C-alpha cells in the first residue's frame, strides 16, 4: 500500500502507509507534467543472511543509508521486515531499468554489509506474520487499531506502477479500460505460491491475503471524474477514510501525482521482469489515452467477468484458462494468448515511447514462466522451503552488468 504524493517525483516525507493527508481529490495534478511518464514502487523483504527468514531490521537499514543520495528513495513500510524503494519520474522503461538497478544494487549492498539479504516476491515462503513487528509510526498504529487481524496478517509485498495522464476525465476512462488487463498483469507478476511454509496451490496467494482489506480489489467503473470525486468525497466526509490513499483498489487514480496507479502486481523477483511489466503498463495507458482522445470506444465488461478472470490468474498464473472477453468466444483460452495479442496491439505505442526493447521482456516471461513457476520448480526438487527463499534473494540481487 503506497501513497507517494507529488507530481514530479516521489518524496521521502509522503510515502507508504505513513503518508500525511493528500487533500481533496479536486486538487489534482492531471496535466501538470508530461503524459506517460513512469514511476515504480517496489517492496522488498529483509532476510537473514543464513536462515533466509524475515528480520526486523528496517531501522538498521535506514540508519545505514542516512545522508546517502538515495536516502529519499528508500522508506519503511507497515512491518519492520519490509523496505520500500521508489524511482524518480522516468521518461520510459529504459529509465526505469537504470533506476531499479541502482536502487536494488544499493539496498543489496547495504543489507549484505549487515548480514542480511534482500528478496522480492509477493509473499515470503515460510515466515509468519505473528512474528513481525509493526513500524513505530502513527499511521501504522492507527491502521492496526482500525483493522486488527486483517492488517496484522498483511505480510505481503507488491509492485506499483504509476503512469502520468494529462486529463482527469481521460484518466477515469483509462482505469475503466485497464480492468480487463488485471488478469494478465497478475499472471505475469505472480510470485507468491507459498504462505506460512506451505504451497497454496495458487500462483498469487498475496491476492487472497489482501482481498480481506476494505476498499481493495477491482475498482468500480465511474462515469466521469465528478462521479469519482463525489464517491471518494463521501467516504472522506463521513470519516470512513482520511483521504483517498486509504482506497487500495487494484488500479486507482492518484490525483496528487496526476497518475493512474496500477497496483495489482505481486512484487517482481527479476529486475528485467519488473521493467518489462512497467513498459507493458505504460504502453497500455498510452493506447487507451489515444482511444479516448480520438473518441474511439473503450471496451468495458461486467465486473463479474473481469473479476473471474482475475481469480483464474491468481489460481493458475500463466497457465490460466480465461475468458476472451474481447472476442466473445464461448470457450476459454490460455491467458498467454491474450497477452501476445495485447503485445501486438501496444508494440507501436511502446516504440513511440522508447520502451519497445524493454517490452520484449514480456515475451521472455511467457517463455520461461513467472517467479511463481520458478519457486515451485525449486520446491518440487527437494521440498526445501529455505532453498526457495534463497533462490528469491539470489534472483532479486542478480542485476545486469550494464544498462
């Protein structure tokens, strides 16, 4: 759950669940900057260097980075075993790769010097939420007080992609148009097949844990920005939420940043996969924005149908048999087929954005499988759950020599 709050970059003072109030949704920044710029947030696991269990050492990490140029990009989260990084605003996916490599490399170095490792996956394979300590911030304490068990068990890790949109009405329709992409994005990023030391039979158990949160899951379809602002305003005025950052939909508007924030993804283990998914999101937003601008129809489907496909992606990952809503075929099709069709449609947009090379990484994920697939293969070899956690750390820390 993230709330980075400014139009040009993600500042250190307003990040994560510890953010201050963001003000009215009418005070938006859509159009304040260039469209289609990117920002990525990733949550990493802090691991013991020998046992690969989670460790409660966020304060150690924050003390170590104090004064470093990357300090504003590195922040605490709800639990003391989690560290969050945020990129600056990026023009394209190549910029995202450079920033993520820099941030992952630095966090990994700092952790190793203190006997720790860093891992990126939607859940830790065996650590227990009962053993995690809550970070000492007022918002975190208030969150636990309000949500109790639901928040205490939220030992999950995600990746969020922000894409700037230059008009609030356009942003609403982009979110509506992205709803059919929830299932493909979840399948591509799935990295949480384990929970509490057991294989769950799910590609993304993170989705099931987070679904207990209020105001989570797919967003409702709004008519226009006024419709959205009135609904969110009612929640704020009634005291149900302090501000819109307490809405944790799979895709949401971020008015203070002027972005569409895509939140469906598990934390992605390999950096090149994270970059490919960012390129995929950027090109999708551009495609839908141009359809809106040209007054072309943006297809919409019943929430039950898009939610069913999302469930199938959480269960089966890249092997999911899903409904082909665009064609209306009676029989389900492999989700990989839908992803390849989407790639063909958005590749020209990625080329115009300068992200076409990074978008090619989506085909690589389809070819080798997701992090969830990899974790299960490791586990099936020896039934060694610690080996799975070790592999997550090694793959997270494996960075390109040059970008």
